[in-house]
């Protein structure tokens, strides 16, 4: 909006800046605070007497000799076996993203080139899945999985996550492939390509922006999921988020609260990195789903 | 193409059928057996659970015994009988409402609805204001500002609520400051239902506003410039321009955000765990979770009934939207 509408009074500008600043503090401060606190001992982060201890590290100096300590991280990752949960998260995320992108690109491409109008049904499925609490679906899966004896292992969870995610991925990729002109692959087919060759040599080089966006959303879903992973995985196979919750259950034990704090920091850090790099794609994906939908 | 369809049917239809079937059954009555227990003072006969027979029954019919729709109307779900009794036994309305609020299903219903009704409008307003303000910023600082703005949304709700919870807990920075301010060392969020609800709603607004912001922000880029310039020439001030040009343009987007955020708010679940607010705030998702979380005694029937009721509720909510989309697609055909 760089036209007449841009002329603003100084007063408005100041109000605006103050508001934005306040919002940024509200949005970011909790994370910064937790990050700072994770390098301290429990008595500092949860201190009744003085919140300044989180910065100054009063008890941390007494207990460890330094202002910062990695104790919480070390204990959670090794004693709390957080490394194993992190490994599980990596496996689950990797397979969910790969499988749903593979199915999504093929399906989305086929749907966008087909003469029938599937759009409505995909959109409906995506909506329904968006609306249903995941836990209602999980309670449906749980019993058959027990009977089939496939409860508690990673592959089952991966399949369920892919299924929950698929309608949305399909919808995103479908609307993306719609914007790729049909003439492009038709020209290839005139030159003698088969359907798959046209896909491989003509569509694949141009599809990456859409695929990256869809991949990011699958990644966030799989990485952040709590309901499905907590209910469908046995305790030993838990991924990071349910693991974190299990630390909370036993907060009588002194160290465990700090385990949770440090694992929150360890689990959010990679996610923030991803978002920092791919901010544009995430926002564009949300608006495709939103404005066009 | 075909595999995708098959997979969808498999994973959408089957669980729904599965929970419906499950909801009709209830766990077996535990068969009893007389056991002789002997101690130094003599022997006596007691009734105990016949574990072997119970296991055999479970093996033969893993779903349990058929119960029809009785689970739906028992005390933990629709509770018609309790409601009726409460209505006829209580003299005043407040007495009845006490009975009402003690029934888990209605307790969850009230909380879920309150949460949704408060969070959704606030999210739309706050998201809109943030979008307007960030849109007015200079290009250079827009990027980082947007990054920080969407942080509350991208962390999983459980972690987001924990991060806040540690701050407002009695031993956290905000919690202890408030205690100092009111000079009341026992003031704690967990103590009162009202405060817990307010905290959860605040969290909901914090978590969902970024989503509304993104959608509004994208839509703001598509606002046509000509009407705005025309409005300026006609002497409209900034507020009038927003009121009469921008808001009408964004109206459909706002409806969309309201819909999505209502869907998300109705299934509120993880914040309740994060804030350890189970005692005073329960949602439908939490009820289901509560039935299933203990591996040894899982109440499949009860959980499934709650699920079906939830699905029906969401169905009622979504029907107008589905009909509208359907007719729009029909027109474009």
C-alpha cells in the first residue's frame, strides 16, 4: 500500500509501534524466558523468593560454580532417555513427510489433470479431518490395533499420521498443480512422452515450491503431534512430545521439572530454525488453504 | 488415484464405524467365584473376581457384552435419568444447575462452549489489529516481526501451554509478581475454577491469533487501492476507510477464520494437560483421553460414546458450511 493511503499522522505511528512492540513481547517473551531458565537449576527457575534468580543464577552458582549449567539438558537427554524419543521423532517425521509427499504429489497431479471435479470431495475430506478431534479417530483405531497386535509400534503411528494429514496435503498440492499450465505436459506428450515421463521430466522440475510447502505442513503435524503418538505408541516408543508429558507426571522428583524445561527447549529449537528458513512457504501455504479455499 | 481413495475410505470411514460399534458394547461383568481365605484365625469364604474366567470371556468376545444405546444415556454421558431426577427433586434453579454441573458430559459441554465462544471473537479481533499494524510497518522489519508473531502458533499446544504455565505458576515470574501485588501468598491459578478458565482462554487467544493474523495479512494485500483512494478524495479519515472499505472486503475471510478457529477450539485438549487444569476444566477430547489413558482399564465403550456424541455435535456445526460450499461448487460447474 504505497500510495495516498500511506500518509499517516505521527500520533498513529507511535501508537502503532507501541502496540506491535507489546505484541512482540507477549509472543516471544515466554520462549526467551524458558530458554534462559533451562540453563539454570530448579531452584532458580522455580523460585518463590525472587524471579531475578532466573537471570542471575543465584542457586546455580552455589550448586555448580558457574552462572550457566547444562545439567538439565544432560540429565534429560541421557538419564531421561530423551535422545531415544528424539530419534523416534526423527523417524516418524521423516517417514510421514516422505510418504505423504509421495502419495500427495502423484494423487494431486492426477486429480488436477483429470476431467472430473474431485475438488469438492477433497476439500470436504480435508475439512472433516480438520474439524474432527484427532482423539475421536484415535479411539476408533485403538481397539482394532489391540486386536491385531500392532499397537505401540512406530509404523502404525506413521500410517495413521499420514492418513490424518493426507486430505490437507492433497488439497494443497491439488491447488498447486492447478496453477501449473496444462499445456506444459501436453507439449511433452506431443513430443512422445508417456504420462509418467511427462511427470518425471516436465512436472518434477517445476513442482518444488508446492512440494516444499506441503512438506513443511506434514513436518509440523508429525513433529508436533501429541494425541496420536501418546495414545498409539507404547511407553518405550514415545516420541518427544508424549515423552515430555511423562516427565511432568512425576514432578515430585526434583530433577524432572527441569528435564521437562530442557526438553521443551530442545524440541522447540529445531522447529524455530525450520520456520525461520521457510517462513515464506508456510505463510503462502496457509493462504492457499485459506483464501482460495 | 485409486489407492488414495481406498486409503481415505479406510482411514475415515472405518474408525467411525469402529467407534460406533464399540460404543454399543460395555465391558463384561466380572464373574465372581467363592474363594476360601485362611489365616491363623480360621477360614472364611469370600467373593472374588474369577480372573481366569474373566480373561476367557474377554478372549471370546473382546468387545465386551452388548449394551445397546445404554452407554449413551448413563451418568457419564447424556444422563437423562439424572437430569430428570435433578429437575424434579430440586426446588430452585441454582440447585438444579448444581446437579447439572456435576455431570461430566455437561461440565465438558459448558467448558468447551465457553472456551470457543470467548476465544473465537478475540482471535479475530486481535489477529485483524495485528495484521493492520504489521501491514503499516516498513518493509525491512516486516520479516522478523512476522517470524516472532507466528511463534505461538507453531509450537505444539502442549509445549506452548507449559511454557506459559511455568511463568504463571506460583513459583514463576508472573505468578509470584501477582501474589506480591495482591499480597496474598496463597493466590494461585489452580485454586479457583474461574481463574483457570480465564488462563485457558487467554492461552487460546495467544495461540490462535497468529493464524488469524496470517490469513488477514494475506487478504490485506489483495485489498484494491482504487476504492481507498476514492474514499480519501471523498474526505474519509483512516478509521472510516477501514470501516467502510477494508472490512467489507475482508468479511468472507473473517468468516473463514471464524470457522477454522471454532473447529480448533472445540477440540481443545492439550492446554488442559499443560496447565494441569483437569480438576476445573474438562473438554470432550479430555473425557475421551481420560477413558483411554490407562492401558489396564480402558473404557472403550465410554470413550466411543463420547466420540460419537462429539462427532454429531461437530456435524451439526458444520452442516451449514457444507451446504454452502456444495451450492457454491454447484454454481461454478
